[in-house]
C-alpha cells in the first residue's frame, strides 16, 4: 500500500511542477508576434526580444526587466499588453491541468475507499487469528466441535482470497491511472492550434424556381460545405487552404432540359502561401492556387456578397488559377500605440429571433431567466496601406491554334492596382451614435476601396473556360479589364463593378455561324444594416440586414456546340438578374437568408429565348 501511494504521488508532483511553471511570466516568439499585431512599435518589440523565453517568478521582477530594456515610460504605456501576452503562453494548458487534477482527486477518493476496505479486512483477520489462537489453546474443546472449526477456516480462506483480489484490482487501477496521466502530460507541449486557425461554412439551400423553358422545380440541397485553414508558423508567412464539397451540379435557375449526373467529390478550392506583411513592409509574394484579383470576388461564399445567388460579374468572370505573383502595399502605416479593447453594444437580430421567441411563449414555453452573455471586447483593426499593386503569372486555359493550355509567363498575366482609405469624421466612435438625426449618424465611419484589374484573357475565368473549352483554340487570347468601387457610409454599403473583355473574340461555332463576342457584365448593390452602431466593421456580418442587387451581362447569349451530334446552346448566362435578400444572424454563427430572384434571358434575335423566370430561395448557413 505504501508503494502504491508513493507511485500515486508522482503525477501529483508533476502537476504541481506544471502549476508552478504556469505561474511564471515569460515572453515567447508568439507573444512578441501578438504584441506587433496589436500595434506596439517595432523598436519596442525588438528591444523586448532580449527577454525571449526568460522566466520571471513575479510580476515585479518581469516589469523591472522590461523597464531596463525599454524604459519606464514605455513600460507604463504598454504594461497591460505585455502582462497579458507574458501569461498567455500557459493559458492553453489550464484546462488540461484541471482535468488531470480532477482525475487525481477521483483516484484519491478511490484509494481512500480501498484503504477503508483494507482496514475492515485487517480487523476481521485479526479477529479470526485471535479466534484461531484461542482454538489452539482449547484443542480438546475444538475436537468436540469439528464442524464449527471447518466453517471458520473456510471463512478465513475466502477473506484472504478477497484481500488478494482487491489488492490486484487496486494495483491495476493505479497503473491505468498513471498511464492516462502520462499520456495527458505528454500533450502539454507544442499545440497545433498555436499555428493553425480552423474555420468553415455549412449551408443548406431550399427553394422553388423557374427555368427559361417555363418549367418550375423545387430544390433542397447542400449548397456549401467548406473547411478553411489559416496557417501561420511565423510572423512573415501566412498559408490559406480551403477544402470544399462539390456535388457536380448547379440547380439554381436550370436553363437546360435536364441535369447531367454530378459526381460528388472533395476538392481543393484554393491553397496558397503569402510571404510578407504590407502592414510592416511593402513587398509581398504569393504563390499557389488562388482567386486572381479580377473584380470583387475573393472566393469566400459569405463575405463576397450578401445575396444567395452571385451577381453576373462573379458568375461569369471569377478567376481561379495556380499563379505566382509579387505585390506592394504602400506607404507602410506608421506604428501607433495599441488601441485598448472596447466593448461595443451588441447588434440585435430584429425579425426571426424575436418571432421564434414570441411563438414559443405563445405555445406555453417559458424559458428560465438566464444572465445575458458578457459583451466581448474587440480591438479595432489598424488602417491598411493606402495603395496596393500586384503582378501575377498564372497557369491558364487559353491557348492559340494547336498550342496546349498551361503556364506561359509571357502570355498568362494578371495585374491589379488599388486605393483604399477610411475615416470617422474626426470624432471618437463613442460619440458618433449620439447625434441622432445629424449627417454624422448616417455617414460615419466611412470607407472606400477602388480597384482596377487586368487579365490577359477573360476566357481563363472558371465559367468561360469551362463553357467554351472546345472553342478556346479558335478564340485565342482576349484581354480584359475590371474595375470596382466598394464604399461604406455608416449603416449603408454600396458596391459597383464592371468586368469584361476589351477586344473581341471571333470564331465559327459548331453550327457554322461566325461569332464575334466581347463578353462583359456589370453590377450594383445597395445594402443596409439594421440596429447599426459605429463599431460595426462589415455590413451584414451580424444582426439583420437587407440587400438589393442588379446585374446585367453583354455578349453572353451563348453559342452552338455539337454534343453527341446534337446542336446545344452553351456558354450562356442571363442577360439581367435582380435580387432582393433579407438576412439575419439568428444565433452566433447561424445566418438565415430568404431571397427573391428575377432573371431575364437574351432575345431570340440574340440566340436567347426572350423569356424571364422567377425564384424564391432560402438558406441556413453555419459559419465558424
């Protein structure tokens, strides 16, 4: 028993050592990275590097060492941030230590129960041994009662066997506990979540819509399933990986007589690495499979637009290619003191969430009163560089004549240039919501983002390269331009965009018709955030919002292709699309949207049907 108790003290000792270790203050490379991200000047962080991985038993000792490196004034100014990140390296281990401590406490209770059983058994054994000794002294009397001696001898053997079983069971339990503790302690080293952030999107769509033949169909499908990884193992590199589920079909506004059988698969949507940080140094390099900068699309199904359906600009001209590029963000923002966290008022859902609560109470459900969640402090993002430029070479689909598609650095090129700025009318955020009825209430804070992009061939877009694949050798390179403006004015956001070719594609389709195309599309959207406050950084990212969008295409009526010997219309998109979307974040991470959509086809003289179609869709989206 003493040996077992001694062995049981080993994990206790280890836990105690870990707790003592966690009580120390230490600056790590990760701590310094977080301090930079919160806006500490580079010269201050560089001086703090001298204290990397040094341990201090007390807060006073830590602050004294900091004071010697950066001076008393800076120590006072940045004391809160430095203490927070000096202690943060141990925070991830607290739950593991707590779990191990609880397990040890349960083990101690089991040992105490075993000890009580052992004491009872020892008492019983002592009584039996005394009785046996007395029987030896009264052998003659015992010989007259042979049956009683036999019974007591049998009891003694049973008790001894029971003691052995309990000892064996206790030893096995102790060894299992020690094994569990050793495994748990072995995980207290490097954590993958220190370098990898995991996010994702799950979305289910339901709706009813018409196609251009007049047929009405209902749909229920998994619309989006994505896993998004952001990997940062040091302060100058950032990896992005998006894995998506693809069902192989498109059921929104079907415009053909039927659907081709889709092949479900898991697909790598994007995977690229960025080296550099324009917030601190102008140049950066990107390489991998990415969404090229052409229009407003970034590949994010939730952040790009607030509607369920994409505008025609994204549908027709989104570029996803494997590329390598170099860019600049300038001028580098001047280092500023870290902005202290603020606790903004919550943006409340105003429609679905209150209606569900009202309905549940009407049905007799009266939830118990709960304390409202504590507001989460936020730190406002620093302003980005005013200007950005980039140049990319990509692996395209467009080619000339009999040449094969692939990387041609001199032909497959993309470029972008942009300007972005923001402001809050020279007033603190907490004062912007005070002047109800003034222009400041409606237009501040504000931001504007203007970009102009170039691509060597618009037929390298996901839509056009797929739909016109059999004609790409006849089409060749058709350069294109894109321009967009994004603006936020208080609770309102405006988006305007034009994407298109700047020269014509001329070829003969499979029906023998000479075709001259200069495909393009434009779109405009107006979005409004209800229950807005000045700390809302992205319209439609919380609470309830409404969005109106209109987009129009040109020279996308399609061409004729022989499919299995039958002439088939391919490469077409609606001529016009009008969307009205109402969305609400009914719970944290849960977005409900309902949308009315109206589309119009090209006229018969333009190889279209001349018809229009309507649809109503709704989605439930879970974002984490």
